[in-house]
C-alpha cells in the first residue's frame, strides 16, 4: 500500500492580480450615505452616474467614462429632487437618458447632453408624481421603449 501525500493543485496557481493605476480610477467623490436596497451607481457604454452627498436635496454625478482621476468638487451635478436620491438607472435604449427616484416621492427622467455635463442639470424632461412614500427602486423595461417601473415603501 502506498502512503504518498496527495497534494491538490489549484487551477489558478499561475494567475496573478495587478492593482489598477490611479489614473484609471475615480477619486475624491463623496458618495451618498443614505442607504436603500439599491446600488449607488449606474453605468452605460458612455457614462457612469454616482449618487453623491448634497445639501438641500438629492444629486448625482454623471461622468463620461474617459474622465478618470480626481473629480473636482465643483463638477456639475444633476440636481432637482428635494430629498436624497435613492436609485438611478440608465435607459437601455438611449445612453443619454437616466431616471432617478428620491425620498421626495418623485421619479425624474433626465436627458444628459452629448458631451456630458458642462453645467448643473436642474430641469428634468419628465417628473412622475404618484407615490405617497419614497421611491427606492427604479427599473427600465429591457425591450419595450419608454416603460419605467418605480417602487417604494
């Protein structure tokens, strides 16, 4: 009988990770501390949107994917809600349309300019009112155009 030691070899023994360079990261962004059952960011092929801390209401940043590095505190935001923004989601059919839901019981649909934001965006394309409590979840229909689901507590 053979008593040799059995050593299990990992398939990943030759795989090594590399840290991302600081030029390829987004730095100095004050992410919102308001918690909900949704994510704090949304990404599409052109932009990344991040819910940020804002005084006097809710706001979120819309950054072109190629704009990495340190983000200036005076960078323009999308701000129109009177309460903190709880969820954001890009339209799957148009890379320049994003919806946001907030504690102020409204859903707002925004049109982002072609090159991104050069000044604060305060006027939504559509304001949807109908919730009696805060709106925490937003989801676009994946195949039907202009169909948006919103839910809250």
